[in-house]
């Protein structure tokens, strides 16, 4: 439990956002997580979009199953390279 006594560790422990296991059966996708200096975390069975990805006034999205990442400000979309 988080120090406030109300928030479960699964929500308050932001380090969990980048945990992954290549043996997981499915891809786990998370968002609104603080990734400290990066917009996207990508591993074979994990994708996480940072909470700060929208601070530039746009929207960041991941297209599956291709794993293509796009950023848009509403006018045009720009593809962003994803590792993994």
C-alpha cells in the first residue's frame, strides 16, 4: 500500500510499468506512467506510454499488431520509432 494508505502498490509503484517477461502470453500495455525522460517503453511483451507524452499538446498512440507509434497534434500524425 502507498504511504497515503489508500493507493495499491500496483498503481503507486511506477517502477512496475517497465517490468516485463518474454514468456508472458500477451502484450501488456500501460499508459499515464512516469517514465523519467522517455515517452515510450517497449519490450517484447510490454509497451508503456509516459504520462508526460502529452505535455507537447498532442496525443501519442501505439498501433497494434504492427507496434507502430504515432504522435499527433490534431493536424497531422508523425510516426515515432519504437525499440523492441
